[in-house]
């Protein structure tokens, strides 16, 4: 029911679509000149809908969820999933890793696109071997944090007269997030 509600929330509220989304003052309607037009309705009905698999119950009912018409893409969230199992922070725990593999394999089998988030490309190979083609590499907040940390330390060193030794970027964590 949650997956069906998600699809309906994204689709245009027109006859026959089951959608619930109308026109509002949001970025997706720009200057609102096209809001309510056929082009707007077509765009809403063609947008990619991705769901996050982050809860134990979602993995248990994954086949039914991925059977909902309109879901195009799926991404596993190991941090939230580990918490839902009572394994907070244990993204590499075998139960979490197995659930991620199940999610990817079932998505591919059912014609859905799995998406994986990685800190950098060094972790991509096993996912490529499974057939994953959609990735997010790096996160804006991590990139900004590392830039601020490095440049802030360098500027602090320049202001205080200390040797300018920039801290190393924060080590990438393994697994998906």
C-alpha cells in the first residue's frame, strides 16, 4: 500500500492514472506557465520513480512491492536497514549484505533498475558484476565537508603561522548508505 501511495503521489491527478499530484508553486512547475498543461501531465507520468529499501518488512515483502506498476528503480539503504534489524551501524553484517544482494537480484529479475550509492568508484566492481548500471558516486555534503576541512585547516595554519599541513580527506566508508 505504501508503494502504491508513493506512485500515486508522483503521478498527475488525471482520469485513469490513479495519480494524486496537482499543480502547485513548486520547482517542478517552474514559473507555473506550464502547470496543468498536457506537457506538465506527461512529464509527471513519465518521471522515474525510485524507492528506497530500508526496512526489514520491505525486504520481506519486496516482490509484492516491486510488482507495483510505476516503480522503475530501487535502492537499498544499508544504514537504515541495519537499524531496522537492531544492528545499528553494522552495514557490513551478513544479514544486511544478504538483503542488499536480494534487493539487487530481485530488482533485476523483475525488470527494475537497481541503483547503488558509493563513496568512490573503488567499490563499484562487485555491483557491476551483478548487473547494476546506475550509481551515485560521492555525496555533496561529504565533498563539501572534505573541502572545508582541508581548506579551513590550511587557512588556520596560515593565520596562526603554523606549518600548513592539510588534513587528509575523511576515509570513505564501505558499503552503500
